[in-house]
């Protein structure tokens, strides 16, 4: 009887509190002060956002009217969520054509489904899945988002992306649900019937290419309505820019880092100059250069759309940061590893790809992810050169006539969106780190 | 009586080795690290199937010598030819030589992110262009030869030093090299693990592999070597069959060295 009481949660809580919060006079005072501060802050936000929150109203004036005044005649503070609700679509999709917004949803969903296997434990070929996504998804996504007429090359790449996506998804779902791998059974059939084992990867690629050509013919008449890049905006634009920056930045960074370590003086000089120049200039300057000054250097009539210029600028910036991270990772690999790789006959690219990079990337993961998080937040700077990203849209709401002056609510909402994204990234990196460090023990 | 047969066997080895083709030849090879001359006009011919032990005080250029043979270090003067291919600026030649020459390092240098089996299967897959299953079979065969097939699925970090060095030997052998270089393979090991590595090397020597071994294990040298080379200050001071080398050294520096370590 006595034991159950002492084990009950309240009692354990009380013991914990007495041990940790009230174990001396000074601690007791500090604890009480902290509790009061936290209580006030949390209660203040809670009553403002939830208790006094207004969810239905046609403009800000109506919000104030509903809230009314207290006995002393001061207006009651409360969040006017009605405005955020009305603007939510704009904050997420920018000015993207309403009837075509399903394309954005589809594109983002495909990416998420494509990436799920990277989270699922005990799946093989994660590396290939990630690589396929980086290489092919941009084609599919850019066509989905922009639409319009497409060249044969784009048709082919879009088809290839669709096939690879379906193949990956069927494969990992099969493995999880029925313990049957499509990839393994395909390979096994080919290995034994038609091809020697070492050719099977090429055979599989060839098969994909043939199906992609056929699919490209089939979807020839399937043409999406053209949506101009000018209409892209909001959170969608932030995702597009930072997505490009991450997927282009890492491979370019690896190449730059290898260039910087190269023994060939010209390559080394080029890499060093490139990295140092772009790393020592603020992102805003690079953005201005790309959008305002770059066209001045170009011949008359040469026009590049601003979205491409901005993406290119952010990619350059990210590459240089990645290059320095990769270089520090490479320096952590002992010289003996390079020598051992050479001594068993591996060439430069083989030793890099099979021996050095896989080890170095492990050291780099925390830095890479924190840099990704930084870039993700930094892309909000593009609103300075006139792109309507999530931050620009959030500000635009407070300047809209019915909701004039309403800034707290949309910014809180934007903050929550950023927090969710960045926290997810950091959790994923911690998982990856734990897993990789467990592997070598 | 028994001793005598051993001696005559050994002389037989030398004779057969000398009559076979030259697999490594160094002519007037010099190597500098800045102002310091690490190798000073080395002349050396190694015949197929020959087992050579290189010894000498530290800093005498033993390691540099064998590292030049697979071009982990570049020499500045003289010519090195391995399996008929000349080592020069041409990277193709370097890659070709490296794929014929296996190397075992003092600090093992296994790849920590790969399992033991993957470590050994790497060069069959990527250098010899075998299929995965074929390569893994081959790797298993060599792990059997160094007596640790049961560790195949472990990572190098889970093994003892002696086991790691035997994996390193299997990894080098899996490339199916024609020459094996050993750079102080037992110096980083605890005393009780030295024997297992030396035993593996003795088995390898008995199978007829051409070996160049830098080591301070004089017992091993006496038992296995066809020829012992003594180096000092970047030069080959003395070389001879073990019997002569140990019992009747001619050079003063050799005598001093032997008196210190025996």
C-alpha cells in the first residue's frame, strides 16, 4: 500500500522537484522567479493566441469589434487568426494560379514519398535512392511547377523520373510489406538468364532508359498549362530555392574541395579564388550582383529570368560553404587511408568515392545539416531583390487593406513553419549521426 | 644433420630464385625529402619468388625504399621497373604497377567503414572487375588462408591488432598481386599477437610469393629470407644469405647493428 503511494507519479514528481529545484534557499528563490516568468509568458501567449483568438471575421476592424473592451476601457488583446486563414493560401503558394495549385501539392508529395525510404530503418540502397532523387526529381518538379511546352530532353527526363520514382516506391513498399524486393528479383532474373553479374547495373539502366523513351511517347499529348515563374512565391518558392541550393551545393562543394586539394596549380588556384571570393561576400551582395549587375555584362537582348539568376546565386554561395565543410572532413581522414586505397590499386576517383568520401561524409553530417538549416533560413533574403517568398508574403499581409497593421499573427505562423522544417532537419541529422557512429563500433 | 638439410634447402632456394626472371629492378635510385637524402643510389634486383628481408637502424631509408616500389613515394633520380613497367610520371603505369604489388602497413590501414569481407572484396570488384559474388568468394578464400573466415562480417574496429593485420594481408592478397611488400608489419602489435602474423607470413612465403619485408624480427628473417639487406643512411651496406649475414657480417655498421639487436 505504502509502496504504491510512494511510486505514484505526483509523489515522484514532488521528490524530483525537491531534489532539483528546491534543494537550497538560493535555488528555491531562483526556481520561483523562473516559474513566475515562464507562467506569465506562456499564459500571456496562450490567452492572446487561443483564448482570445478570433477565427472568423471579414477584416481586422471586425476582429477588434468582437474582442471589445475590458471594464477599464482598454481594448482586449487577442489574435486575429481570420486574416491568417484568408492569407494562408498566399503564404504557402504565393500568387500561383489557384486552379493549378494541385501541381505544387503533387510535386511536394512526390518528393516526400521519394524521401521516406531514407527514414525507414534497414532498407538497402538508400544511397541510390537519394542519388536518383537529386538527379531526376528537379526535372519532374520544374516541369510540374512551370508547365508549358517541353523539349524532347525534358520529356525523357520527366519520364525517367516517373519510372525511377515508381520503381523505388514499389521496391521499398514490397520489402516492408511482403519482404519481397522488386529490385532483387529483377536483378536475380537478369543475372542468371541474360547478363553476367557485373553488367546488371548497366542492364537495369538500359531497361529504364527504354521504358522512359516509350513513356515519353505516351505522354506526348499531356501538356500542363504554362504558369509563369513570376507567379511562384510563398513557402513554395522558399522550398524551391533552398532545395536547389542544397542539392546543387553539396556535389559542387565536393568538387570544389577536391579542386582545392588538387596538386595541379591551375585547378587549385581556380578553386581557392572561387571559394574565397564567394565566401567573403554577403549573400545579399551576391543576390544583387546576380539580378542587377549580371544583365549589364550580357549582350543586348540576352535575358535570363530572375528566378534562375537568384537560384544560381544561392547555389554558388552554398557550394563555397559546402566546399569548406567537405575540406575539413577530408582533412580528418588519416593519410594511411589514401595510401591503403592506392596500394590495392584503386585510382583517384575510386579511392575518393569508395574509401575517403564515405568516411569523411560521416564527420561532416552535423556541419552539412546546420549549414543547410542556415541556407534554408537565408533564402528569405531573396525578397530584397523582389521575389515573393514566404517572408515577403507574410509582410504583404500586413499591408493588405482589410488586415492593415496585422503582423504578429502571420509572423508567428511563419516562425512555426520554419521551426517545424528546421527541427525536422536537425532531428534527421542526429539520427543519421547516431546510426553511422554505431556502425563502426 | 637436420640443420644441414635446412641449409642446403635454403641454398637451393637462392639458386632457383636467381635463375628466374627479375621482377623488380632499381638502378641508382635516389630520393630526397627537401634537403634530406633518404635514398642514395640504390641498386637492387629482385627475382620472382625471392624473399628479401630489409633491416637497418631507424631513418636508414628501409620504408622509403619499399614505398618507392609502389610509388607511395616518388623517387627523383634513377629508374625503377616493376614487372617490366617503368615507374614515371605516367599515371597509367603507376596504376598498373600498384595492381601487381600488394602492401601491408605498420598501422594496418583497414577501411573502418567497411566489413572485413568488403575490405577484401574491394580490389577484386573495382580493380579486377569481378562480379560481387565472385569477388566475395575470392575474399573468403583469402580470409580462410589467414585463418579468420569467422570474422568476415565484423568491422575492423571489432578485431584485435593481430587479426586486423591478418585481414590487411588478406586484403592485399585478394588483389592477386605478384609481389608483396611488408612495411614493419609487426611493429605496432602487442608481443602476444606478433606470432600469429609472422606465422601467416611464413605460410605465404612457403607458397612461393615474392616478398620484400622490412622488419626487426630477426628470427623470421633467419627462417624465411633468401637474402637479407642491411641499409644505413640511405644506402645498401651489406646483403647476403641469412647464414652468412648473421654469422659472418663483413661491414662494421652491420656488426654494430647486429650486436645491438641480437
